[in-house]
């Protein structure tokens, strides 16, 4: 197994353990109920101990790292390697991007459970004033042996559990900085939420870049490639593998003028040489793309005014492979793409940058960035974009050249248009 494959395997394994216990939905969870903590640790222990060969895939961190050798629960105690611990809190971060998955364990001090700075021995000059932004403590000073192979903690302590190649191992910041932040958390100078935001600050920083690019591209829509982030987005789309759709049904809806469905010709994309085609989320003015949804209800809600009860509907079949850019939300990235692309996709999709609702019917700056992505996709021979509906729990598909796809036999209607009435 080469290094890159091994790196991905460790992340996926750790993330699979988390998701098998906490579920797939990205979120943060703070747990302080001791019965619940015991149940969670027991579940994790059973999962981890199923394959002891992969224990090394999981590391615990606190200014350094160690891989797992033991992960067991016995009554009220949790055994981690040569530590015998009582856990008072768990803080879990489940992210679609596996390098950001972590669990913080807050250890209960056996002699004292209220952390006090005076009870720790610090790495600092004897006469210097303690600074939690800089100084760290000897954890050996608060550990006591039970026997030759097991130790316990007299004072409260905390540490992070991650994949072996989780974020700390990327050396984005020194181990000592992680320890400083954990100390601030331990002594309640920061909250769990603030720690998490610091930990994922790569994404926070990228979000700011996206926001700046969004303002720029709204002001100068024809100069997107002059912006550094515009170039990065372009280059990432250029290198992406295409997502293949085939043997799937999608639905197109049109508002009725009379209670009679349109004929088949009237249910395809509008002819831009005969009618005005206004800008959409992924098309410029005059570009006639075909917008569809993967179910009738979503198709209806996407295009029909809410005061209408019926519409003309047609089912369109993808009978040959269509290559699209996949901009759907995902719960867990496969990481077959580069981390750069995954980060960008996460910010664009999960943060809602490309799915903003329009605020003004006359100007629609919310569409400028999605249209830039569509231009990049068209340039590099993607045939459409798959994206989440903002109106319903469904998936939308926009196809750039539906006439060509019809001629190539990739899409077709296999039944007549019909009246659809909303439930």
C-alpha cells in the first residue's frame, strides 16, 4: 500500500468508526451524561477491537501523537493504552471532510475535578509569568502509577482522537499550538465551539476568500479569471473526473395556460431564437439549457408559482451516459479528488454560496458565481450540472446542450406529457 492510499485509509477508517456510532450527518455533539458516555465508548471499543491491526490508524494527540494499542471500557473506567481514565465529557466533530473529524476527551481528575493552574507543573522560566498563549505543562506531573503498566490522572486532562493522518498530522500548525489550544479549553478560556472553529480555520479562511471572490465577480463578472480564486476554481474543474449519469428519469414542469398539457415539443427547453430566455442559476441570458428534477414534486416547486395547483409535466429518460459536474451536498467525501477541490466544493456547496435565493427579481447577483462554474464546466466538456434543489428535498439536473444529447440518443421522452397536480 503506497503512502497516499494508506493516508486515505486511516482517515476513512476513523471516520467510519465515528459514523457507525454517531450517524452520517455532519455536526458537532457535546456529551456530558456519564451513562451516555459509557455507551458511546463501549460501542467505539467494539468497533475498534474488531480489527486490532487497524488500531494504528487512530492516534491520540496532545502536543505529540501516539497510536492506539488499547481501547477498552470496564465499568466506569476507560482504558486507553496504559491509561486508566474516567471521562467526564466528549466533544465530537463530524465533518464531510474526514481530516477534520475528531473527538475531544475530557478526563476527570481522580483527586480533583476542577482544573486549577496551580496544580500543574509548567514548562517556563522559574520567575516568568504564566501565559496560556505560550506555556504548556508536563502531563507526567499529574499522572500517577497504579502498577508498572497502568497510570491514572490526578487532575483534569484532555486530548484529541483523530485519524493517524488527520489534520494535526498534516503539520499545518505545530503540535505545541494544539497543546496550547487544548489547555485554553481545559481551563475554560475558550469554548468547544471556538476550539472547533480554530481547528477548521482552513475552511474559515477559504470561506472568506470565497466571499471576497463573490463580491469581485458580481462587480466584474467578465473578469473572473483575473482573480486568484477564480483561476483556482477553473483549474480544479479542468482536472475533475466527470460524474456519469445513466438509466435515470428526470422531470420537467411548465406552467399551464389552459388545463391541457403541452405537446412533447413544448416540454423541452425553450427555443432561444423565438422567445426570450432569461438568466437562470446556471445559464446566461439567451442560453437555453434544460432544467429538470429527479421527482415530480421537486420539478413542480422549482418552476411553478405556489398559487398554481397543476402544471404540464413530462418524464425525460437518460438512457445513455451523460457526463456532469456533481455539485450536490455529500455527507462524506471519498477524497478521490484533491483536498484543494474538496475544500472548494465544501465551501461552495455546504456553505450555500451557489444555492442562495434571489432577493430581487430584476437583478440576480446570486447567479453570477454558479454561471461562472457552468462556463468552466462547458469549456471542459461537461454536459451538465447535478445540484441540490433549494425548493424541495430533491436533486436538479441542468443540461447544457439538450438538442445535441437528443440527437446522440442520450436523452428522450418515453411517454406523453401529462397534467400533474400537487398533493
